[in-house]
C-alpha cells in the first residue's frame, strides 16, 4: 500500500500589533503570523505542529520581517485594530514603543520652543538637528538613552550640551552608515552567485566516474573504491574553486563598483554580514547565502584596499 506522508507548513495569525516598520521606519499596524511545521498523512495534519517562529507584515509598505511575539503585551483582532488610533493600538499591544513615540513628540515640541523664532541661534539649530537625527532610533538601548538625555536639555550647561550633541551626531553617523550598508546588502543579495552550478558539478563529480566506467582495469573493489574517493575529493576541490571564482568575479565586477558609487562603508557591510552569519533566524535566504561567504568577501575587499585589516577586526568586535 502506498502511503503519502511528510510535513507541511502551517500558519496562524494571532492578531494585529503596533510596531515600527524596519523599512518605512514609521509606526504602523502589523499583522503577526505564527509559523508551524506539522506532520501529515495524505495531507491531513496529525498535530497542531511545532512552532518555528513569527513574522510581522507592515500594512503600509507590505514588508515582512521576523519578530518575537513575546515583545508584545497583546494582540487585537483585525476589525478591532481598524477602529482604534495608532496610539491606542500601541497602548494595547506595545506600550514600550508608545513611551518612545511620546518621548519623540516631546522632543519635537522642545525643538520648536528652542527655536523661538531665532533661526540664527546655532545652539537651537543643533538641538533641532539632533532631535531629527534621533527620529525612529528608539529600537535600541543606546538610542533610547540618548533620547532620554535630550529630554534633560534644559538642565544641561553649555559643556554638557556640547558633549551630548557630539554623541548624538556620532550615533547618527553610525546609524546612517549601518542603514546604508543594510539596504545595499538587500539589493546585492539578489545577484549573489552562490554555488558553481550544475555544469561544474557534473564535470567535477561525473568525469572521474565516467573514467571508472570506461576503463576496465578499474573495475574491482580496490581501484573502484579509490576512484570513488578520489572523485569525491576532486569534485569538492573543483566545486569549491569554481564557487570562489564566481564570487570573486561578482565582488570585483558588481559589489565593489556599486558600493563605491553609492558611498557604502564596506567595514559596516562586513560587520553586518558577519553578524547575520552567526544569527540565521528570520534572515532572508539570499542574504543568508551571501553572509556565509563573508570571509571570502572580506579577503577580496582587503585585497582591493576597500577595508584595512584593523578595520575588519574592529567591525567584528562592534557587532
């Protein structure tokens, strides 16, 4: 009797939450989806399935991203989510982000008050620039800490204000470089060459086996075994070199020229790729494949003078 069995992907939507979209950087309603893997017989599920993770989809731009549903205090049904404001949605599902949004609104008011109609006031201008630079940067501890310190602006003396503004500007520059590198990785991952391909695989593994079939002298267990082992080693070496050659050509002909044109900081790019290679959960498959070649990409960038060895080591420490 022939039995059809296996596993299949199942999803369930617990509801809507409020969160900041990593792509459009605005606070939007997000559709949360839980993903499960369940066994089946004749496509009929045997269990509820094993939980594999959750994603959220932005209702504004349509972007879909990995998320941890434990970050939210609750979920609203779709109909209920349409009947409340964004602030009310955050209050019911993500109060921590609501605090950050209110903090940003307070900083915006402070920036307006600092201006006071005196456009030429450099201190007020720098404060307004710092507030704008921190907009949407409430998703990490350093960003939140800087925003809290900006709220204490009125209590700072001239030296304290200068130091704070310098820290905000440095943070903003790093965030801008990281954002540019992430966007560039997403763009370039679609053209990443990956493996050497079927032709190279056939030549690498098939040629020695064809030799085995064509030469009668090898038709015994000793020579046959040695030839199979040799074919596997030879095939691995050829496939590895062919893949490296394809990736080198891609880095030299596409990654470097386009990165130079867009002003990408390759040190940040390598640091992000290294981080992604160590944390694969929720990472797009094409980006994950690209991150697995981070050591080769790094070596080629060093050869072409785009990063220094000291910079590469620093980028790995800062991940």
